[in-house]
C-alpha cells in the first residue's frame, strides 16, 4: 500500500463570500515533491496555509501522516503539526543571526548539540561560516537557503514552500532551484511546492497538481500533465499551445494544415479541437503556401513565428535561429508532431 | 487574507482588557453628560447666555488667528528646510520644530516675565528711561503670540513630510511645460501640500482649544479658563459640566474633520511610486533674506525665551531660592510621569495588537474610541474625575491613582499609535514562521514580536513621559494635596508673579522632557 504523507479530503475554504477552495482531494506520497501550480487566485497558497495550520478549513479533513490535524472537531495549531514552511519573502527573523534563525525550531537544550546541528545544516545549504551574519547582510539566494535550513532544522515530516524562488534574481534562480531539489531529495523529505510558473513546476515536481479557481484540474507526473492535458485549461496553462479545429476522417483527423494520422474512437465527421504546441509544426517555403507570417520573436537560440491561417486561426511555430523569414511572407506550415496530439471537445480532453 | 477566529485565550488576554480600557476612557465623558442632564434649567439657559456665546467666539477667534499666523511662518520655513540650498539646512531643520518641547504655560510665563508689568524689559526701561508702562500684553495679543510660537511646528512638520514625498517628476513635467520655479510651486506643489496644511492646522486648532496654561497666564477667557474659574469660584458643577461639553463638542468636530481629511490625503498620495529625492532649488540672491528669516524664527522662538529663562534662574539663585523644594517636585514629576508612561503603554499593547492583527468592526471601534482622547482637554477630564471621585469613590479623590487614570485617558492614543506603527512594520509571516517551527503563541510574542516592537515601545514610553511631564491642568486639579510637581511649581510661582521662583522648575521640565526626545532622535538607526 502507498504511504501518504498528506491527505486532504473534501477541503473547502472561503474568505467572506469568495469560495477559494472547493472540495479539494489531494494525496501526497511520502518522500515526493508535489508542485502545485496555477494562476494567481487559484487557491494554491490557501491550500498550503490550511495544511500548515495558519487557516482553518470551513469543511473537510486534513491528515498528516496518520494524525487528523483538521476536521469538524479537530484543529491542531501550527506549532503542533511538525510542518516546515518556507515563505515567499523568506520571513527570516531580522533581530536574530543566521545561526539563531536556524536553531529557533530545534527543541534540544544541549548547546553543543544545537551548534553541531546548525553547522551541519549550514553545510547542507552551502552557507558555512555565515552563521554569525544577520539576514539583512545576505543576498536573496542566501536568505532563501537560510530559510530552507531553518524549516528543515526541526526535522519536519513535511516542508511547505510558497513561491520560494519568486524573490530571487532570474540568473541565480535556476541554480538555487536545482540546489533545493537536490537537498530535498537527499533528505528524502516530503515537500509541497507552490508556484505560478509552469516551467518551475515541471522542473521541481515529482508530480504536478494543476489548480484553477479553487479546484484540482489535473494531477500527475510532469510529462503526463504536459503531454496529456485533461482539459483545455491545463493545455493552455502549461504553455506554448494553440488550438485548431479538426474533423475525424477515415485516416485520422483532418485539419486545414494537413491530415493527422491519429486514431480516435469517434464517428467520422465529428468536430474536435487539437492542441498544437510550437514544436509540433514545421515551416517551409513553398509554392503552395497556407499561412502568412505575422510576427517573429527572436529568442537567440531559436525563432518563434506567429502565423495566420486563411481561416483566421493563429498558430505559433518554432524554427531554427538561422531561419529568418520576413514579416508578411507566405509560408507552408505542416503538422509534424511525431506523437499523438491532445484533442478536445469543448473544455474536456478526449 | 486572514480570517483567524479569535481564540478563547486571545479573548481574555486581548479583547476583554481592550474593551475595559475603552470603557474607562469613555467614563469622564459619560459622567459629564449625566451631570449636564441632571442640571436644572438655569444651567441649560446658561448655554444661550451672552457670556457663553462670547467665550465660544473668543475661543474660535483665537484658534483661527493662531492657525493663520502659524501657516504664514511654517510654509516658507518648511520649503526652505527641505527644498532649498539654504546654508546650515540641517541645523535649521532640527532647531525650528523645537518649540514643541516648551509647555504652553512656560512659554507664556517667559513672555510675561519679559514684557509684562513686572518683567525684565519693563524694569530695565524704568531704570534707564523712566518709562513706567509698556503696551498691555495680556489678553488676545499675548495669547495669539505665544500660542503661535509654540504650535506652528505642527504645521511645519506636516508640510515638511509632505514636501519630501512630492513626486519630483511632476515638477519636472511642469518645468518642461514652460513654468518657472515660482509658478511651479504655486501651480503644482502647493495644491499637493493642501492636505498637509489642513492636517497641521487642525492639530494647531486642537492645541489651542485644549490649551489651559497659556490662556490662563495671558488672562484670555477661552473655554478652558472660564471652566477653571467656574470650578474654583463657585463649585457650580453643572455649569462647568455644560461648558465642558460645549468645548468637547467643538474639539470632537475638529477631530472628525482631521480624520476625514487625513484619510483623503493618503488616497491622494498613494499612486506615486517614485522614490527619487526631490530636487534642491538654489536660492541665489534670496539666500540672505532666507537666512535672516530662519535666524529670526530661531531667535524669537528659542534663543530669547531660553536666555530669558536662564536670566531668571540666575536671579533666583542670587535671591536664594530654595533648591530643596525643587528636588521633591522633580521626584514627584518623574514618578508620576514614569508610572503613567508604564501604565499607559501596558494598556496600549492589547489595543494595538487587536487593531493590527485582528482588524474587524469591534477592533476598529475600540481604536477610534481611544483617539477620542485627542479631543479631551485636560481640564475637562480632570473636572469629570473630580466630580466622579468625590461623589462615588471618595477614597480615590485627589489620589495618585486617580491622577494616573486621568493621564491614561488623556495620553493613551499616543502610546497606541507608536506601538501600532511598530507592529505594522513586522511581517506577519515572521509570527507564522515561528509557529510552524513549533513555538506556542506566547513564546512567539516573547521571542519574535516583543524584541521587534521594543523600539516602538521605547519611543511610546518617551512620548508619553514627555507629554505627561508637561501636563498642567489635570495635574493641578487632581494631584493629591501637598503633592507638588514641577508643573505645579511653575504655575504657583507665576500666579503670584514670582518669576525667579518659576524659572528653575520650568528649566527642569524642559530639560527632563527633552531627554526622551533626544534619545529618540539620536537613537541608533535600526538596521532592519
């Protein structure tokens, strides 16, 4: 049987009249990193605050390990939950040194032991020798690591991270991200990680939970969520996606930019929408063009072209960084995914 | 975002004390209303008597003129000390608000001791030129002069902080559209200063309405003086109660206007995100007139009163004034102010916490009620408590606890304000972080919240200590028989025109009440 670190059942929360969470069911496996991702206001931070015990659910149950920490009758305060929290603004205690911050949550009275533990945590987050500094003397990335070390110090069963990288400069963010993931994996800590950045979620999460308007849209491995979005929202949110209409044909799916050989169990003639990602398309110069170039975004390592089809539909396609096509030129665009594409009727995936 | 339901513990530790303190503050006011209600018809007809109307007229008249003169002094001074290249700018900026530490009765005493009938100038002129009468300074001119000198810094400070926040790009835009510096000031800057001028002016008006010391020494019959005379001469409590209520209604109206105008000022300012410091404008040939202006303000408001005070202290020493009395009065003053500051700070903490951490209708109401104190003149609170004490709890009548309670009623909002400001600067995530690291709420307060608000508590203590030290009217009426403080020492001596005897306690009040101010000003800047 799977061992779960966190289970939420039918979790509901509203502020005044705004319903922020609706019937959230979430199961987090021991030792995994769960990335909760979604646009702002989707309820991801509220989920975290409910699990931490900073908010009380209106309805539903939260189980940490095998303890019920919140339901109709129970409400365990945050200090009794054994959950570590890393805040978006780090929330380091400004009047305490780095070492004092880290040791704040260590229960032991033995000074020598505390010092050893703080030292080993400093080493873990690669901040040796900075124990006597004050938080305002550190860079953003260093504060982030102190905040992680502080959350890890009481050896919590679960770490919660609320947009932990959004206050760090873009160039250090990638490095810190990798380090944090490595540390969490090394300690085999269960972690829930909240972000609005889908790329960050894909990198950090062993699994991803995509949320929208207080509800769980999809949960699964990064590859699964990216490649098989269950809804139009997920496909759009995970990025780089356009939709074009298609009709089921004998061979597969007919679209205005060619036929796709993909079997779908639907009667011939059924109208569907196909999610086309930027890399599923090929651009060619041709005497029989089917699209006009509206814009080019030169990204350095590649080009992204915005194309308009005769029907008026807009598509985006990657091209090599050496492939420069002028605006207003006609080109031939072809579907060339090499794998099945996600298809939708209405909002739901097939 | 937060909707923490108040826990049972917080109800006992925070909410119940806050509510009790608030009710305590309302007590004097409620009692006055009851007294006035009990009054016979005669007392009510007094409301419409010509003398009451005249008192009202005099009070308003004085407030209006003091405000106008204060604006005239404060506006150029504020601009010169923030936006010009006047030499010694920092020095002027520090010196010009200093008259605020001079209590009004000390200011008035210094004026009378210099220009009054038995004053320094009179004696000198009589000796050398044989002039035996100077123009009368008592009444309106003296009151106007001394209150302007002492209260213009309210407007000065308000305009200064507003001038420092004006978005410099607005000025640049105006200049690029063809306006010169003078036109830019009146078309672009001045309109933005209006809320600050209004806020500062209302503070000045409140100061004048609540003042007892200066108008009494200058013998100008505004409400506070008339109420005191009523109380002393006739013991006609209902009349004094009704006059007090009229005065309080007036101050409450002013207070409400101030709150409303302040809220609007915040909205007007909120869209500016520019943090560039505003540009400095060179004075050129106006440098000398500007310097003369600043120096004369400092000479008139600080140097002349200061040297006058020292002159009388020296004369007192020559005349053999007893120092022993002074020592006892100093101890009494420090004891009463110190106790009051501690008490008021303790009372302020729960109110500040609920208003910052549990914002809701009740906590808003509690906080607004504490601000009511700004509208209560000391004399009114003192009278209400005298009546209440002598009628219901005679054991407390003219006792130190009752005096401390009066101070609580009068000065609580200052303490709430400074505790609240420092609480607001603490990121609430810090408290949550500490909770998630396994600390109980009390330990969080002890280890995180308290160390971080400590500077605010120290500032609040200093502020309350300073104001209590200077307080005259409540101290005069409520202090236990034989309990002499420095303020009472000055008052008694001045009442009998013993100018030399008043000098030493006056100097001590200024010195002692400057200590916390200096500490606050020169305290090490907080690093975080």
